[in-house]
C-alpha cells in the first residue's frame, strides 16, 4: 500500500470504529473493478487453512514512519513470494519468504480464477476488533497500472470499506470466510479501501492478497520450501 496515501490520511491511520449503518449495497451494485465470489473455498477447507496459517506463519508487526517516528501497524503481516519479488513499503524493503505448499496451492487456484499470474502474497492477520488497516490504495509502482489483486478471506467475517476518491461516496461489504474478492481495472485508481476497528466482538481474521510485483533487476525465480 502507498505510503503517500497512508500519510495523506494520517487522521485515519487507525480508522474509527466502523459504522454498521453505512450502506451495504447488493453485489450487483459493486463498482466496476470489484468482483466477489462467495464460497471460493469450501467452508471446511477455509477453516483448515485458517487454522494452519494462524499457527504456522511467522507473523510480524510492521512499522511505518509517521510524524518522524516509526510506529507499529495495528495488525500482523507476512510476505511470501518468488525470489526477487521485493516490496518496498514506507521505506522498508520486505524480502519475501519462500512459498509454502499451502500458499503456493492457493496462489495457483486464485491465479486460475483471475486469469493472471501472481509472484507474491501479503498476509494480514487481524487478531480482534482493535486491529485494522487505514484508508489506502494498492498503487505502488511495482504493481503496475491497473493491477489485478486476488484477496482471499479466512476466519471471522470482515467489513471491507471503499471510498471513492472523487466523490467521497463510501460503501462497505462483509467478506466471509472462503470468499474471494478480485480487484482489477479502476479499483485502485478510483477507490481507497480500509478495514476499520470495530467495538463488536470479532474473532481472528486473515486476509491474503495475491499480487504480481514487477522486478526491475532480475526475473522472478521460484522460491519454494
Ligand atoms: O483485509 C483487507 O481486505 C484489506 C487488506 C489490504 O488492504 C491490503 O493488504 O492492502
């Protein structure tokens, strides 16, 4: 996610609790560039993968620069991918860990559904309602113009909010375990997205965003365990 976008929304680095009365339009009204597939993974499979990832991923607490200080982000993350698919975020170079068999399998499933290839995946773990991600766009130069991003949801249902950059029009959808949200086309150009904190009791939620990172210097090389 873009540091500039994070910095331009400093007041919302840790967004306010979500508003249950915010509009939840039917899926037929999702804006162009957003597509949701319920039950992309069967429930039993989604539960199994959630348990495995929660227990085995080496989760880290990233930091970003704000007001001249390094502050921890309010969630845990992990980055996996091909060798060389480095991701520079807030001045920090994230070097991907090698694909695990489970993540590589999910990558191939999601890539086949999206009709593109992915060389990396960012995992977010929202431990409870006090974890969140601020308003931002996934618009880093290394993602290219109009990237396709496959976002797989596991665990408790997560409120995913969108805000139009021009009109400020805001929308929200509940992403349940096993669903796949595909963001493409104008999704990152026209819209910002976030997951707010919530005071409602919620369990752990994991989100995997599969991405294709352009590698300036060296071609992608398989990076497997
Ligand atoms: O949990 C989500 O759906 C949001 C994740 C996200 O925005 C990101 O990883 O860039």
